[in-house]
């Protein structure tokens, strides 16, 4: 009897955690002004990432590039977390788009 209650409570906790993580990561459209990674792949230790700027235009490209590099160093992109298990990237290539819809164009 106790095993059934424990199993039931454990199952409910797992479902609540899963629902919370899914709800917390739901995409709510554009986050105006907040850059985010939408794609990434690595070849050896060379990192290639696709970034959406989530803004209509980029006024100061150099400052924006520095911001993206800092976000990469801090691993502070919303949708992607980078692993350093194999060491740090030896090179970084970024493809930057203003909006996610621009990727297909």
C-alpha cells in the first residue's frame, strides 16, 4: 500500500516538473531586442551558430558583435547552452539574422 502511494506521489511530481519545464520554455514569439541562438553545430572544436537579433535593424554592428561574443562567453543565450566538456571552441562563426523568419528567405 505504501509503495503505491509513494509511486503515485513520485509520478505526480515528475509530471509537474515536466509540465513546468515545457511551459517555461514555450516560445512566445519575438523577444524584442534580445538576441538568441536558433541553430548550432560543431566541427572538431570550431563552433558555428545561427543567431537572430530580434530587432528591426542593428545600428552599431561592432557593439552588437561584442554583445554576442560576451553572451557566448557567459553562455547566456535563452534557448541554447554550450558545453565545454571537450574544451573551448578554437573558432566561432556566427550567421546573424534580424528575425527568425529571415532565415528562410
